[in-house]
């Protein structure tokens, strides 16, 4: 599976999400510049701790995403979106 260039990271603490946005938004990875921002929360329990990441390199793995973002706090879940047709 190759990434579509989008992913989500959910933090336990909203302050960690803010720190990740402030530090990683605009970071250059390979030939891409990533955009990190708050995602629309799906429940009150993750309000302001759910991040949307776009512009990920297509070769980025789930493990690499977690390594990059885990520096900023404890991650509840993360996911890289993958094209279901092409894998």
C-alpha cells in the first residue's frame, strides 16, 4: 500500500497536538511539504487532539508517521490513508 499523502494523528493531550502543529506544519519531507492542522473531531473526548496531516510522501509508512509525531506526546491512534483500489 502506498499513501495517498494524507494521515491522522490523535493525541491524548490537546497541548501535544498544538505543539505538533506548531513544530511540524510546513516541514519538508523528501519532496513534499506537509500541512498539519486540527481535524474535525468525531467526539468530545478527542476534541482539539485530532490532527489531519496532508502532503505526506507516498512512501511514508505508518511507523515513520508515528516516529515523527510521537516526539510531541502520547499518540492514541494514527492512520495513513491508502488508495483501496490500487493498494
